[in-house]
C-alpha cells in the first residue's frame, strides 16, 4: 500500500479588490470596535482534495468568479450589521434614505465573516466544483481586516 497525498490550493482576494465594508461590534462596549469603522477585507480560501481533476487541479481558479461576485455583494462598499444590533432601525432608515447599502448578517467580525463565507462557499463548491473533482472540500477560510488582524475558520472533523 502506498501513501497518498492531500493536495491543497488557495485563492486569495486581497485588500485591493474592493471588499471595503463598514461594520461595528455593538457588543464590544469596552472597545472602540463598538463604533462604525471600516476595512478593505482580505479573504483567503483553502481548498483540499486527495484527487485532482482532469487538468491536474484541485479547483479551477477561473471558475471561482461567482465566489468573487458573491463576496462583492456582501462586502464591497456595504454597511454590514448584525441582525440583533439594537440600532437596526437607524441602519434601516439610513438605507431607506440612500445613505448606505445595508447587509444584515447573523453577527459581525472576522470570525463570523469567515464562518459565513465558509458556509456559502462550501455549498457553492458542492454544486459547481465537485462534479469535476468529487473529492474536493473547503478546508479553511481566513478573513483579514489588515496585515495585523485575521481570523481563520475550519470545520471540526
């Protein structure tokens, strides 16, 4: 019996692509993070598979354009607010007045953004990449506010 391999590949959407969003950690009452602030997020996806597709790839990077489009729809020039933010009515009014593009999520922060991205990309992967490489999975997602702060999410197996 020979030892097999696990192949990994990564796709990174750098700070420069425009995932510039505004959010706040309303629960962080002991920190300046409770206030609206913004970052151009960086997102790194790590894919893994024990097999390669017919081109010898884990994933076709060119086929990830829908992932980039979804990331832009969630973060590019958006105000991202937790669904339980006590100031939700203010954000809804700002959206109604055309001042912000509001995206409501379960929770804010790099960890929760990474989790949200992980779930969406995993579901997308099943429908769009697994037909050409059935062994592929999303191993981890990293979201960085800047070069000093990031969070990584992966599934417990």
